[in-house]
C-alpha cells in the first residue's frame, strides 16, 4: 500500500489555501512512494471557512476529478502530522487510495445500503442530533467489527459536514450538494481495509472506582451504598465547612463512567491505575445537598462503575505516547531492510513518511479541550504523535466529542491508521 497524499495550509482567503494544498497533493502524487490514483478525499476545515464550505468542496472536486468521493467536517481547529491550526483559517486534505468495493460514503441523503458489508466506519456527526448515542449504537451494530471512529463537528459559527459518494444519492432525494448540516455522515469500510485504532485518555482518577448503587436520572445518589456527595468530598479531601475551597475542587473534577457491560474488562482501567478506553468522562453539573447526591452530565445507571477524576497533562502526554508506540510496534515488520531501518531511525528533522512503516495514512480526532494549549505549547500534541508514531500522512480535527466503538468520549484523542496487510 502506497502512502496517501496529504496537504495543509492556512490563509485568510480559502482560494489561496486551497491552491497551496493542491500543490502539495500534486507534488506527492508524482512521487513513486505515494498513491497516484486516489479516489477518496478526507477534508477538514476550521470554522473560519464554514461559510465557504461549498465553494471549497466544489473547487477541490473540480481540480481533482479523479477523486470521486469526499468526507469530512468542520472543527474549531484542524491537525496534520506537523501542526495544529487553532483559531485561524485552515484546511487539511488527505487522499486515500482504497479498493472501490471496500468503502462507501454515506449521509442522510445517501444512507449506507444493504448491499455493502461494513466492517468499520469513520463517523462525523452533529452534537445536536437527537438520540445521538442510540444512533451510534445502531451504526456500530451495522458493522461486523462494531468499531466506529471519528468525532462531533465543532464550530463557533456554522456546523457543516462533507459527504459526496461516487455512486450518487438514493432515489427520490434529488441532487445533493455534498455539504450538510445536522445528522451523521462518514465512510464505511469493508473488511479489506486494514485499520488499527487506539483511544488516549486525558484524565486521571483521583481515587478508586466505585459501584453506582442508587440513581435518579442523572443524579448518582449512592456509591458502594454510601452517599455520593460524601464520597466525592472524601476523595477530594474537602468538606462543606469550607465551601469556597470545596467548590473550587469540585469544579476541577470530572466523572469517569464504566458501563456494566464493560466493567472489569481489559479496557476499563489502564496501566498504573489510569483510565482505559472503556471509560467515558463526563462533567459534574451540580450537587444535591438534600439527598447527598452528585448530578453528572449523562444518564447514570445502577451497576455502572464511577470514578472521580481530574485532567492531568503528564498523564495525557504519557498515554498519547503509549498508544502511538503500541500502533507502531504492532505494524512495523520484524525484519527491516537497510533503507527502511535507516528511515525509521532518522532524526525527527530528517524523517519523512516511509511505506516501510506499513502506515499509508492516519486520522486523529482530539477534543477541543486538548491541543497545544493543554499540552504546553503550539502544536505540542501533534509533536508528541509525530515523535512517537513517526512521520506519517495524517489529518484530523478538534471535535466537540470523540467517537470510538459505540462510545461518545470527552477529553480524549482517537488515533486511527490505515495499514498495509501482513
């Protein structure tokens, strides 16, 4: 499998940014190690370009007629393997060369047909979509692996998604423009598309997890049979006798939830007591002193496990490095040729994407609360990915919620790579 061409640029005028992206894509497509005949484009734009989304799609489609399918969305920021574009107009594009019978772009006007057997799917969704968790559960059930990856669009203005399928729209829905608002869209992949994906958490538990024993809607009343509010205050080492101190601590605290189906699983708690990929993090939205309960930003269920947690930069850096290293170790061949070994061992400043890594391209979806500002400097998060995973074609965006399997996460990163078969 050859490398996927990719390009990225920032400029106040989308026309000039698009021109720079096209120049990068065409230069790479002329190289022997890059795919020369891609048909699927993944495009992410920052919300500065949201009002010009249709113009950008029309322009790139016209300039790249061989690319018949497009998917993507808008984010407050977008990423590549080299940079994070936050609070500035930017566009990133990756062109994927995959067997035409091994993927399908879908949307509200072109749903995934019964004739295609999906193994996994890249999902872009609007966070305001009614019953979104149920829709994700249903979509995961329509894939043979049960695995989804992607995220929720994020924007301070217009929220858009890109979805253009070369096989057209379903009968009766007319001609769609390829730019949508609301709902869910993406790309379903067949079993012949080899993917490796990992979730990295950004929070660390402040104490052990406990069993939710009594709930009322989204209010956890008792944990291990004890009043939830008392457990929270005890885990934080504060009391209501000092309300200001207690309030500040509670505001900095989140909740990690483990569904009964996942409790005790290998992905519930990670190494060193950190969260694993089966933990979803939600906000504490209020306290109920009368019933000694804790209100959380999700429907709680008796039988869940719950752990109070806080965001931790060092834990987030270490966990991001871990998942990149796991992917790299899983994919790199046991025996390397001299040129491949040299390329993989190159200094970061001299490194370049190399097919010897068996990674053709990657998609990274991170929380809007992460990125360089959280990790300590401009583009710091992507620099960690590049150092640990290697220099590979990569695009992605900062999402309002991250999707992996059937879960909707917060404060996480979801890294998925397209790999060559064994």
